[in-house]
């Protein structure tokens, strides 16, 4: 049967009016029973959860007036199967999921699960998608903080809004993504820094260190060299993203093309054009190849069309229409 910690967590989440946490713990119970060989019971629990989730009305978050347009809510629909990254990075993400699902076990030993994560890498390599995957796999809502809109020219206003966001993090259980994080996480010693931004960074350092909620806080940046060194030790884990390898490129292309993939793919020419592109750019190129094939009344695309669309993506960054 369920452990004492699981039962207590289940009761607490129910009376605290935290349905998403309740569902997560209930799924943990199902997994626990399945490991014990109680497959019928595990199946019954999962079936009950699925039925109740379908009945439940979506929760509408009422953001403070000052945060409208700064925090966007999104229902995640991206599973980890869709995430095409290297195996080591996938293991780290799986560890975040595993620790979250078994946080009661960790807490019984006085330990906490990974929930403050810094994502570093070029644009389009899977950082935002990782946040979506974590929210989906953990059955949590996703909130995206528009960091570029958070920063204002008025004295003290940015820090005040930042405090409101962390109040929201404590109140509303979910996955919170600070995108373009270097806008507030810049090195305090930079010559072009101003007093206001130093205060904002100091506020963030204080808020994230004091935060003890169960929400996941994720910060994503394309420019790690701009970040203040004091930030790194505030995070439980730091994940680095890179452009896709040849195997990842193949998987991305096959996954995206699906039934439209050519009968014979000339990988050499496709891979040579894909090496300088990110995951997102390759997916967009393949989507364009599918659309062109459909407009040509073709049931499948061709290697030539795929290469053509990849070249268009490359040329877009060179500022040419060749």
C-alpha cells in the first residue's frame, strides 16, 4: 500500500486546494502500486485520475493588474518524446521529473528536489520546449515571464514587479519560465550597468534564494557570459544546450516529416545544409517542405525540396534571398 508520506501529502494537497499537486501525488501512488505488482489497482487509480481531470474546469489565474502582459499562462501539450536532445541532457531533465514526482521521499530524508533550473544555449535549441515538457510531464501549468517587458526605466518599479511575480510563484503552483533572463541577470560589475539594474539583480538574488515554494523556477539565456556569477550558485542545476548532432538532425527531420518523408532520403546533402541550423530552424524548414509538397499535390516531399527549404533558412541569416 501507499507510504505514510504519500498519504499525508495527498490529504494536504486536497485541503490546500492544490488539484494539480493532488493529481501528481495520485499518479505517484499508481506508479508505486505498479512496482509492487498491484497492476489492477494501479490501472484503476490512473483511470480515476484521467476521468476527474476531464471533468475539471480549467483554472483561470487572476494576475495582479500590474502583471498583465508580463506573465503569460499556457497549457503545456508537449511530452518529453518530442524533445530531441543528447542523451546526457535528457537524463538531467528526467532527473528533475523523477525528483519532483518523488519529492515526498526526498523530504522524509531532509532533502529537497531540483526546482530552480538555469538553461543555457543558442536560440532554438530546446530551452523553452524543455519548460513546456516539464510542465506537461508534471501536470503543472506553465507561466512565461516576459523579462524584457519587466524591466522599466522607473526607479524601483522593476523590483516591485519582481516581488509580485515571486508572490505569484509562492501562491500559484506551476512551472515559471524567465525567458531572455540576461535582461535582469547581467553582471553587476559591467561598466555600462546602472544603479537601478544592480538593485533589480540583487532583488532577484534575494527572492530566488528565499523562495521555498513547490513551483519550478526556470531561467533561460542565450548569453551566459553576461550573467552575474552570483546567479549560478542560486540554481539547483544548470543545463547546457547546443546545436543538434547528425543523429539528432535525422530524428528531427523524420519526426517532423512523418508520413511526408521521401521514399529515399539523401542524408549527405541534407546534413551538410543542416549543420549550422538550430533544432527550431530545422523543424520550420521541414514544415515548409511539407507545405510546398501539399501545394504541389504531392503525397510525399523530396530531398531536393527539403534542401531548398534548409537553404532558405540559412540565407535568411545571411540577409539574402538567393
